[in-house]
C-alpha cells in the first residue's frame, strides 16, 4: 500500500485542494498561509471554521466542533467528491483511500482546545499507549493483520489489551478491547461499559459495527459479507482489496444495528453471512439461523457461507487471500437451502419447529 497518508497528499497538492474547496465552499484566507476559513455546518457561524491544510483538520471557534477533513466532508455531503479528487491526485484504489481516511481520524493533529474531552481523555485517563510502544501487543497485532503496519498504527494498548478504534462518521466512537496475552482463563474481550462510554462521549460497542463507515460508503459494491469478529472482516476486506465486510462484534445483532443496516444498504444487495465453522462453535448453526431470519425480512438475496477450515482470519493467515475468497464462494448457499439442509440434518434439535415453520 502506498505509504503516503491523506494529510501528506493534501499538503503535496495544496493548489488543487484549494481549487476543490473554492468550487464547493465559501472560503477565504486564514491567519496564515496553510489555513483557510469557511462557514460551520453545525452552528452556521460565518467563516468560524479554520481548515488547516498542514494538519488535515478543521475546528470551529464558535461552537468548538472539530473534524478531520474526512469527517468534515461527510458532514457537508462532499465525501464522494473528495474521494474522487484523491483518486485523481494519486494512483490509490478505493480500498487504499478509505484505509487512509479512517487512519486520518486517529492520527490527525488535534487542536489543544479539544484534547481534554472524548476519546482523547479516555486514552489519557486509562493510560493507553500507541501500540508501537508495547512490543508484545504490537507483534500480536501485526500477526493478526499479516504485517499491515498502516492498519496497526491506529491501535492503542495497555498491559493486557489492544484497543482498536471504531470509527463512525469519521470519528472514534468506541474501542474493541482484545487481549493479546495467551493466558489460560483470561478474558479475551473487555467491554467498555455504557456508563463509561457516556462519560467519554463514546458508544457501547454492542450498538456498533466494525468497518461500517467504509462499507456504507462503498456504494458500487453488490456483495456485503457479515462476519463475527473484527479480524474476520479485516481479512475479508484485505482479501477482496475492497471494503465489503462489516463485523458484528459477536454472533448476534441488536435491533438498532439492523435498523442502521436497512437504512444504509439497499435491499437489492447480496448479503452473505460468514460466521465460524460448526467444528469451532457448536451453537453456530442456531446463531446463523436467527441472524438469517432477521436479514431475510428485508434482503431476499441472502446467503450463508459456513467455512469448514476455520474462521476467515485463520484462513487468511494460513492460506492467503485467494483461498479465503474461494472458500467463501465454494461454501456459499442460499439461506433457504441452508435452513432446509439443517432441518433434515438436525431433526432432534430445538430448532425443528422453528425451521419447519419458516420453510413451509
């Protein structure tokens, strides 16, 4: 992947960025050469937003709203136009651009005025470090991502867990907390409580999806892969070199998440549920059926791909992208076929009545 970050691309193409801004916004020169002033989309303050072309951020001096360029253009409904501009200025793919835009939400320089609130305060109060400073955590994360240093650079860590930022509308709104220590009996995942989330203006992760910004913005993709874990969706996206997979952070889904999916993803899209193998999780069939019944209410093109040789991340790490994509395709069947098959195979389970009723 091209090592240039979004901020560097903006700095290297400042004249074209200024032209793009002047064509789409009312702007005027700021107090220094690298700064521009424009109206605030939140409070409508005239020329109260300072756009810093060197730092790649925006800040309103009236209402204290702040943005990365990515989140600012999303608020202005100009994100697609901005991405097209970046494509013209570079040879980056959509996958690379979205990866860099999401990373910019973590790495962009932040004005001092807002470092005392939100996720910045959470990081400080809980003693988190950039993951590169925690060698064991850093090596673990590199192993899970096939040495993707750009992906891993946005993670944080403490003495037990890695903290993966979850980006919603261009802003960090939660963290996936995953243990990187192989200790028997230790808790693999740590939940940030609703009370703590509220204190730091975060959202409890059970109400979110991983990679939703990237996938919801990818309007040209016809296939959406629903995975269980963050690294499973990461592996699917990396294999397709496109953002096509969202993760549920578990095997079930709360109604608010499904409502969000319905509002953002067309019912004409193909939905493919890709959860763990039955060998790895004995309850997975029941979870797939419950999830499938929920999706089938709005998505007629619904499929299940139940992998036999491990979860997507395991296959990606051991066999590579090509084998993972092929495994997903080879094991893909229509959800109704999946229901019928499991009705025949699992006659004595408590799913009998439910499956039979659905299949009639």
